[in-house]
C-alpha cells in the first residue's frame, strides 16, 4: 500500500488565499482611508480649527462606517496561521472605535452650558482620542502587508525583529 503525502495542517488552496487577500486588501484600504480622515478631524478639534457640530456629525458617520467594517472583518475567514494577526487587526479596529467615542465625549463636554469656552477638559479627551486613532492606524498599517504577503508554510509574524529581518 503506497504512503500518501499528508497535507500540511492549515493549508488553503491558492484561490482561497487569493480571495482572502483580495477581500482583505479592499476592506483594509477603505478602513485606513476612513481612519485617516477621522484622525484629521480629531486633530482639527485639538487645534480648535473646526466647528464642533460638524466634527460630531463626521465622527458619528465615521463610527458607523468603522463599526460596519468591523462586522465585515469578523466575517472574513482568515487562514489558520493568520488568525492571530487577523484578531490583532480587529482589536486595533476596536481601539480606533474607542478613540472616536473618546473624541465624541470631548465634544459632548463642550456642549454643556456651564463650561467656559477655553476649558481644557475636552482637549484631554481629544488628545486621547487622537492618539488611540493614530496608534491603532499605525499598527494596522504594520499588520496588513504581513497578512497580504504571507505564504503557506511560513510563519506569520508582525514584530519589529521580523520586520528588520525582512528589510
């Protein structure tokens, strides 16, 4: 009886991997663009260079879009070896959503009638929201190329040491 070669655990057919990469590339591109726009809005709030009512509308619309994108990302089936990176990407997307909510809280504080116009408390919320959005975006930008270029049978790492070895 001939011995048949065993399939590697977690191997995906190339067309499945191509489909995953295509879906991931489209979705992450839209997410990155949306987060970039929201980073600019929150940064404008920090510099007091935008109207608060306009910023609230933009933040709420962005939150809805990113929330829908997070649901789509949860439905996207990643190869087994990429599950950890995919989950980390989703976690950073949630971090970006928390940054939006934090910035919205700062906007809400400015609407309170007893607050002076030069109050610093909203600035703290905007700063934290800005940093959450920015740091989530930076980490997501590190993860995406690794997930898009991963090949079956190779480790999926997005650490600093792995990035230095590739360079």
